[in-house]
């Protein structure tokens, strides 16, 4: 073991004159999990894409097993045994699951595609990932973000590569799927695969990585042996200063109910959901992937058809047929899938943020100045790292894109804010800012629903937690009951409480 | 250090946004080539002639830009133009060909265009039929109606004042005139530019063309915006109908508007608007239309066989898209 199979030396990279990587060197050994952490926009994805041939460095050398390589495209990297799981899902929505898994490496029988074997092999790989219930013949677009992520992982694994790059693979997964993934990573490690693991979840990095490299503003600021460094030390290395407690003090909710939902049904997804939300409250929704949390939220926002159910806002019954109704009533929803639902990638930052609230900036024509000054407020507030506000969002790093979606969602000045995976792909520093923001937001007599696959987030942030399982709300946890064990017991159905 | 400045210049060339300015660069280059090939090209009268000729398809292309940016297409514009023109002439003749008749015909033509656009929009959005198919259908329907009403012949206006609209000129100095179609085209271009870049509607058009789901998640009424784009293109068709039918004082049921859809789409695409939707601009379409006009004119001046003009046009379209293809 301990054989260096990948060596990147003094990598520099600039995008039309803006340099994002400075003399970065990194090594990968066989049978080793190499963590890569850093703030949003630090250059992690860029570095990984260079190694996998998706981008070309401006200067620097890459060696594989001692031999210098010069990848012009991902195919060349693939031939040398490099596979990458992208942070932004890179799947073809219109194709089926198995077609995605075997895209570009289809099995052929004479001149025809060998569908049967591909479907069979897909089943096996998905089973290895504990995802037997994903049908290889399902259309990609019908899968939830987490399932898509699992397919993306399946695709990379199917290549049997020597070097496997995972760019925030767990940002959309719950503990349960994460555990399965970790088991798989350990197996791959045994087989001598070299794995690069990018994540903002330091706990995971501690758990699965052997060594970790910290990037800050495009430079390597440290390389650590994971066994003798603490999470706090890593966090401090990332942001370059001390970081205190992540979670703000939990706010005191009032007795006044702001939102009440009675017997809401979404066929196949949500069954008789009823709950109350109080002013000043942060209500968490926990559950496994596919438990129906997103569908419930979308139904509340008018983005999904509900067959029955009543919604009361401030005691008054309201009709929400489409998102515009919800918006008018002051309900705002942050979608889970930022690339598909949250952003117009061809548009710049300003236009994305104000897309949902243009009427505020328009008399007859759009007041460009007002729009820009509002966008720069958000840039300050959430520390959006960009060249300027007119940069197309497709060129932002994943975490910074997420900040744009969050800004957009606040543009409607909601009284009820529904956040579906609000900190997906966001670094600790900004997470901290977002948590502070949520706490401040509900203090003004508003309320917030947080759906998150990160249990720590739910536990640290929420006054009350509803656990969903297979479309039903199976538990309500308050105060001391809000802890990991309880949530997992209810989420997996080991414990059940009639609600 | 000459070497360094050379590198700087090449970098500068590399960093130009070809997707956007490619059409302008092509236009300038073509302009110079045409002038060198035949100096007659630079005569003001010739230039005015080119501009007048492109105003017709150009005006339709302006409307087409909205539809294409929103992710749609309208193939029916050519036959729609013949239909609206023909019906306007019928109205003029019915009411005796005086000023009042002309005003009535214009109102009727405009209203008809809005109605037709609304119809296409409804078929595409509520009927959920792909725009290509839907407008392939309406294209056949309109042409057939035009032929039927004229019995395969010509619509001839009895009015002596109608030609003054499309054939009109505004004098500029002693011997220089600007034809009304040119003025209409440029004023309309400015208006379209403002609508596309500075209004909510315009912003929504881009958003829908780029990512329709994200538009829905931004509380945008997607169907309504799409329908309006089809109304805009139909209204543009009406303007062209008015300019052309009045200039000729007649509409041929067999040949009026034939091939306009292809020229209009070509102008939009040469101008840098993406057929996939979500990206594009009005001035690009203006440049695209002028490029097509210059090519026709240049080939005429050089006595190239008219049969070959299509080949040249085709090459320019392919070339333009190649230059504009996004570089990373
Ligand atoms: N194609 C591109 N064009 C221009 N700038 C880019 C492009 N891709 C990335 N960038 C910029 O490079 C910087 C690094 O981005 P990168 O995606 O590598 O960050 P990251 O460390 O992965 O961040 P995150 O944690 O948010 O995913 C960012 O400032 C980003 O805006
Ligand atoms: Mg990244």
C-alpha cells in the first residue's frame, strides 16, 4: 500500500483572467481517502475537475503512476482510470436510470445495444448501494434529488476506476444513505482505490478520510493527518480564524398559530398530514429520503397538486392553487434542487435574485438601479463570492449558487419561510450566518419550516421536530426529545407514535 | 516588446463575447468586402435599398426573436403574412378604398393578427403541442385559406392611396429619402429591444426559455408569457403585411410570404440567438437581417446566378453559428 498513484504539481487555473487556483499540489495514494475542504468558492471543485479532465489547468503538471498526463477531456482521464461524481448532478433528465449509468460506455452486442445486461448490471450496482427500490427503467426526472445522487454515485462506481473523485456526494443524502456510501467507500479502499472526498460536513471528513487538505482562496493552507486533528481545528484552518458555537440560541415561539394544515393529501407521497406552526417558531421536518417532506412542502407552496386538505393562515382558511397564491400570502419555498428548480443558469446573479419579485422593481420599466442595489445587499448579507453581480450563475461555485437561491427566496418578504435543504453545499461560515439569519427572522413574529437531511442542523436549530415516514407524520418531538436516536428510531419506523 | 503586445491582442480577441458580437463583426467584415468587390455598393441609394428590402423579413424576425428566446418557434409567419395582407385588401375594397376603408382594414388586420397569435399560443400551451408541429399545421391552414379566398389568383386593391403607406418616403436633404418601411423597422426594433430588456415580460421570456421549471418555481405565469410571444410575432407579421401589401397594392396568393419563415429564423440565428432558447438579443437579429440583405445585394451586383444565392446564404448561416458557438 501507500503507493502514490496521483500527483498534481503546482496547478494554476484562471477563468478569463481571474485566477482561482494558485500553485496547488496534491497527492493521492492507493487505498487512501483524501479529504478536501474549504469555503465556498475556495476552488475545490475546480481542482477536482482538472484532475478528471473536465477542465484544463493554466499551468502545472499531473502524474499518474509516475507518468505525466495531459488530459484534454474527461474521456482521456476515464481511460486512465479516473471517475468523478459531480457536485452538480450531471445526469440526463430525459433518459432512464440505467441509460444514465451506462452513458458513454454502453454494452453492445454486435451492433445493437445490449439493454438486458445493462439493466441487470444496473440492478446489481444499485443493490450494492442499498437502493433496490430504484427501478433502472424509471425516467431520471421522476427521481428525488437524493436518488439522483445515488444514481450519480452508481454511475461512477460502475467504471471500476483506480481514482474516484466525490464532490460533496452526501449533501443531498440522509444519515442512512450516507452510512451505506461509507461502507462502500471502505470496501473500495480495501481494493486499493484512491478516493478524493470533498465535503463541508467535517464530521464525515473525520469519519471517513485518512488525510485532509484544506484550501483557502485557491491556495493549499494545510494538509493534516485526520487522526490527530479535531473538527474545530479543521474549521479554523478553513476560515482562517476561530469559529465559535454554530447554532444560535433557540427562539421562544409565541402561542399564536400562524399556519395550520389539516389532513393534507398528495397522492403517492403525503397521507393526511396535519400540523401547526406558531409565530416565532422554527419547525423541523426530519425523515428518510422519500418520506414525503419535499412533496408536502411543495403542496403547501402550490407547486404540487393536493387532492384534499385545508390550510389556514393566521386563522383564515386560504386557497393555494399555484405558487403565485402562496407568494401573495407570504409563503416562500426554497426548492431542494437548485439547478432544476432554483436557478436560471443562463442569467446573472441580479436577475436570478429578483426574478420572483420583479413587480417590486417595475413601474413600466424595470428599475435596474434599485434591483442591483438590492442584490448587492444580499451579496453582503450572505457573502456571495463572485466576480461581480453580473456574472452568470452557472459560473458560481455550488455553495455560492445556493446563496443566490436563498436570497431569491427571501425576496418575496415571507411570513412563512419553507426551507428545503437550505445549507446544501454551504460552508460552515456561511451556514453560521444563515442560522443566525433564520433565528433573527422568526424573532420578528414570522415562522420557518426547515427540511434537512443533516440531523445536526435540525437538532441544533429547531424548537420542534416532526418526523415523517412513508408519507405520514409519525412523531412530534419537543425539547429534550430532539436528539439523533429518537429521530432515527421514528424515521426508520422502529418506533411509531400515532399522531 | 512587440511580442508581448501581440499576445495581449490575441488574448483580447479570444475574450470577445462572440456569441453576442459575432454578428456585428461579421456585418462589418461583410460590409467592407462588399464595398471592395463593387464600389457601387457604398452608394447611399443602394444602402437604402438594402435596408428597405430587409425591413419586411426583418420586422417579422424581431417578433420571432421573442418566440425563439422563450424556447418556441413559429413556422407560419410567411403564410400568415399573405393571409392578413389578403384580408386587409378585401376589407379595403369592400369599403371603397378611401381613407376610412384603409383605417378599417388596418384595425381589422391588427386585430386578426392578435387573434391568430392568441390561437397559436393556446394550441402550444393549453393544447401542449410542440410549437414546431403546431405552427407547421397553422402554416398549411393559412396558405390554403389565402389560396381559397383568391381562387389561386391575386388580391388587388382598388385604392389609389393605399400604396402611399408602404411606398412612402421621408425626404432627408435634397436627393435623399428614407423609405417608410425602414423607419417602421428601426422604430419597431427599438421598441422590441425595450420590451425584451427592460420589462418584466422580457425578463420572463428569457427565464422560460432557459429553464421552464425554474420559472414555475419563481411564480411566473409561464403559459401567459408564451402566449404573448406568439401574439408579438403575429403582430410583427401584420406590420410586414401592411408594408408589403400596400407597397404592391396587391397580394399574390401563391407567392406572397413564401420562405419568409426561413429567412426570419435565419436572421434570428445569425444574430446570435440560441435555438434552444434563453439567450439572444434584438440587435443581433437586426444585424442578422442586414447581413442577409447585404449578401443578396452583393451577389446581385456581382452577377452571381440567383440559383446560387441560396447556397451562399446557407453557408453564412452555418458559418455564423460556428463562430458563435460558446468557447470555454
Ligand atoms: N467556468 C467558470 N468560469 C468562471 N469562474 C468560475 C468557473 N468555474 C468556477 N469559477 C469560479 O472559481 C471559483 C472556485 O469555484 P469552485 O467551484 O472550485 O469552488 P468550490 O470550492 O467547489 O466551492 P463550493 O464549496 O461552493 O462548491 C469560484 O469563485 C467560481 O466563481
Ligand atoms: Mg464545489
